C-alpha cells in the first residue's frame, strides 16, 4: 500500500462545497528546484511569509493541473524561467487553521531544473528571500520536515555529481 505521500495516492475528492467533514480541502503544487553547477547541485529555498525557509509552491488555479501550477508558482515566487519539469516527487499534506477554519492542504511536488537566471522573490506574496544551497545546507536550513523529505526524494533522483548545463536526473 502506498504511503501518504507517494505519487500513486490521489488527493481525496472534494464534495460540492470543497469540504470533507467540515474541513476545507486545498490543493497546491510546487517544486524542488536544482541548479547543476561546477561545485555540484544547488537546491533552491525561499523564505516564506512566516520567515521560515521552505520550497516554492502555491494553489492550483481554475482547471490547472498540478504540473502547470507547479511551474507557474515556482516562476512567480522566484522569478526563475525557464524551468525544466522533472519527476513527480509525491505529495505531502498538513492541517492548519485560517480565520478559525480547519484546512487540510495537499501539495504535490516535482523535481525541476534551472540553468540560468537570477532570483527575484515575490515580495507581494510575502516571499522575502530566495537562495541556492548545497544539498546538505538545504537539508539543514529548511524549516519544515515535510519539505526536508521532498528534498531527500529529489536528491535520490539526481546524478552524482550533476554536470553543469545538463539535466541533473
């Protein structure tokens, strides 16, 4: 049986109100972005609106699928373009409260590659900083355990060492 974050496990369907047992369900998508350099792979982290280091992600819009949303959100939050979409890394989920309402969020992540371009954090959405880190630094500095697990999954897909200018998987 797949674990709760495997790619094979679909997000639970919403009823007509977008809720399940009084809990609002939300779907997001994001990426673990890798840049191959002469010094090895670099992993992108963002500083989120809570001042914590995490991975770029955001809500699916309209009829958008998770792949399209992941590419759009990473570009919006970091300014990186173009991005190359890689393997599906699976899904994480967590519960939180917003304005007194319980929300269960599901977020699908993809491995992505970026070969050029500077970082431009989306300050209007509370993204105050972006930075490239060696894998051990990204694993150390990321603030969320579920994001740390996504970075580990991404690293499992990478060639060692990745060649600059070549897909790292």
